[in-house]
C-alpha cells in the first residue's frame, strides 16, 4: 500500500462545493473555541480565524454547508480528519470507473446472485481453489465476468489480491460471493472519493430479510457485519473501529498491488483498515448504501463462525501492539468504580473528584471552566464501566460467568453482572429487535462467549496474553492544540 505521504506533494485539499456537517457527537464549548468528540475522542481548540466558520457550520446543523473560503475549506479538512464532521456528498449516477472483484469458493448459486446484483459493472471472479470449478465457471460465464483460478485454496486475502492485480480502473469494489448490493449502491458510495484523502468506503451490510427463525431475527439486529445506521470515520479506537471487506469500495492507487496480508485467514479486513489509517488515509462508513448477505443460521455454524472471528486476535495483536486490549480503563476510574461496587459511594466520589481536579489543572490553558474536566471524567467512567462489562462477556467470559453465579452473595459480583447486562438491555431497548429480551440476552451472551473463546484459543496457540490483558492507563488528558496543528488524542 502507498500512504498519502508517499504520493509526493499531493494536495489533499477538499474540492470546491464539498459540503460537510458537524458530527452529531461533536460538542462545542466556550463560545465555539473548544470542541470535544472525534475519532478517537479528543479535545480540540480553535483559533480566532476559524470561529465564524465553525459557528456557521453549527447553525447549519445536519444540513451542513460548503464553505469555499480558504479558511472554511481548511477547517472542513481538519474536522473531517479528526472525525468531528462528516461529509455530505450527493449521490451521483454512473457509469463509474469501477471493477468488482469477487472471491469465491464453491457456492455457485451465491456467486450467480452476486453477479446479477452488480450487473453492468465489469467483474473479476477469483475461484479460490474450489474442489469442483465447473459451476463457478458457468456462473461467471453467464454474466460475462472474467474468471481466474487458484490451484489451491489460499484464503480470501490472497483471492482479493489476485483480483485487484487484474483491475485496470481507478476504483475497485470487493464483493463477497454471498453479498448482493442494493441498486444504486455505487451512486451513493462513489461521491465520497471526491475527498482525495479517502482510500475506501464501506456500505452497510445487513442480512437478507424474510427468515422467521430465531437466529435470523437476532441477526437482523446484531449481525457481525452490520456496523450500524450512523455514517462514520473508520479508525482504531472509533465506532466503528473497522469495516468488513464483505463489500468495500477502494481507491486502487491507495492500496497498491497486494494490500491484504495473505498470512491472515481472518482479520485481514481489520488489518487493512488499520494500516490505511496509520498511513494517513481516511476510510469512511456510509450506511445509506446497503448490501444484503446470506447469514449462517445453523446454531453450530453460527457459534463456530463467532469463535473463528475471535481467533484473529492474536495475529492482529502482534501486528498492531496495544490495539487489541479488551479494555483500557483509567486507574482513577478503576479505583472509583471499585469503591462504588464495594458500596462506598463517598470515597468513590472523592476519587472521581480528585481525577477531575487533576484534569482541570492540565486543561487550565483552555478557554473552558471546570465543567469540561467533570464531563470528561464522567464520560470516561461510564465508558470504562461498559468496556469492563464487555470484556467480562467476551475475552474474560469465564470470570463473567463466575461473577454472575456469585451475584446473589457478593456486592462486587452484582456490580460486575450489572456492567455486563445493562448495555445489553439498553441495546435491546434501542433496537427493539423481533426477539424477546430474555432470548436476546442469552444469544448475546453466547455470541460474546464464542468470540472470547476464540481469542483465548488463539492467545494460547500464540503463547501470548496480549489479546487478553487490559491496558490500564494513568490519567492522561488531551493536549489541545490550536486548529491547524494535529492534536493528541485522549
């Protein structure tokens, strides 16, 4: 892959007329001089020149605006790169300079449906060593797709690399054989590349509708490939922190000839997205474009696949040290949450107050009062409690199971159980899936435990505890910088 820095003195200025809107999670404080939010979450201070342009963006709300002044375009560039704003590209009809790359292994009927869904776009099918190549060849031929074949199964990363090397267009779309893009999907995704820093854009991948079975209804609300309803900048530490390559539109020049690590059978999509971010590219998630995929609905296959996803953790932890920690709690938050769980609210409040006071001292150069420090500490405590509960359901699921069993006898175990179950309850209330809350909770816990068992198995085989260990942080406040310089993240 080639990063933006490797493209000479290439400019990443936004084109005229490129509209942006402040992200809904971005908060402005101190008369607009300070913003909180972004990916990952941070505090940013703005200089005087940016203030009227930022105020205009705030007034525009979700409609956004295109500010073509030099300061306005520079401000939009920085806001987009920090995840404080989102682009508003209008859908644009084709034809588009795109080639579809479809890795396939058997399942010719799925390939036939995928090729029908991308009809009208040049396609390359890579048969990744299927035992019976005839059905795939017939499906590719029926749709006029180019077919190449591996003499043995080498995995999806290798298949995508093989297909990408045959692409002659400026853009390529990776589409798995069990995926069916909805009409006009490229019309929605392609305009994102008007931003020259965007290397890839992912649509929303959701299960095919209409199956009344329990797992199908659960998948409708909790598919592992569905990154949600909210557009986002995709980056380590963000929401989402990665996007699947089940369907992914890419700028070929940003990826190079062999962007996927062929040693990875799973997690190659996470690795790709994180390396793109490290090289200065932006990856965007655009749920306005949808792709339907065929989920695995047999209970054993479903659980096995979640387990397999977890087994990628050890390889990813080795390639990206520190990013796979199951939780990153602050030592101050750990102390406050522990005291609260033990039934000592006064010392817990004192601990949180001390953390806020120290943080306020570090933020004293900002044009903001003590309420910013209090808000940061409160936000961090809630986030750390949720992260610990998440880890107790997944990577640390045996400890979570023990805590649930001990909950009737132990105040701390009850607090741990609450941290595990409360986010599931909130999720159910927010999504209102077609599954009752009890069975939804059971399936959610089973899914997390299956994934966590995969993490444990991979860590044991790799003889590395890195994917299982928390990253306990000393208090580290953001170091705000003026707009125009890159701030350190919180």
